[in-house]
C-alpha cells in the first residue's frame, strides 16, 4: 500500500481553497476532497508494517491546536511542479510531525530527512510548462501572495492510502487519530 499521514482540512477551508484555485487557470487542480497537510509520506508499505504503524500512531498523545493557512507559492520558481497554499510552521504542528516520524521509525519505516515546509497543494504542472501557463501562474502568485485564512482547529490526523489512477490519486482514510 502507498501510505501517508496527514491532517485533513475542514470543509469550510476546502471551500475557500477551491475558490482560490478558480483564479489559477493553469495546471491540474487538486480536488478539494484531496486537500490535506502531509505530515509524513511513507511510500509503499506491507500490511504488517502498516499495522505496526497504526499501533504507534494510536499512542500519540498531544493536544489539539490551531492551524493557519497563509500565502501561496511554488517550490522551484525556475521549474515549478506544483503551487501550494502555505501553512504556518508553529511548535504544535512541528511536534506532531516529529511524533509521527518517530512512530514511523519505530514501525520499521525509514523516512528521508527533509526540511518540513507544511503546505496544501492546490495544483500540479507538467514537466515543461507552456508560456501561457507560466504567465497565469505568475499572475496568480502576484495576486494571491498575501492570501490568508482564519485559524482553524486541528483535533486529529489520519493514516491514508493513495491509489494512483488516470484522473489523479484517490485517497482513502484507513484510520484516524484524535488529539486531546
């Protein structure tokens, strides 16, 4: 199974991000129901490893916290592959991510060491962007760089399976884990 651990977004946040996407006019847009904040991408895992991970994730005991989405950007300005809404990287979010990474390690999953830049993917682009797409993206970033939503409560996270298909990935929630 191709797995990841993520924070789902409330419907109201998905709706606001979908309205924001409508101004993009380029790339392949992420459906609102697929929008999330990834805590750890786990790649392909066998069922016994997934079960061990579930046990470890169930033991995470952290308080609920507020999350704030702010700004839009791309990861590589020279060759952007995706556009995203930024998520403020604060202590409770970082603590949750670290606990998830420890749980994955204890379940036998080796994760890559990478900088944590929390975000919600809004759209993806082909390897070679056409000039018109690049212009639309530039205008979108300029117009919405200061985009911000009010904070919302994060009271849990989940373990998801990702199934790749012709029309994009399908995400299935396998288990959810409450925060106190």
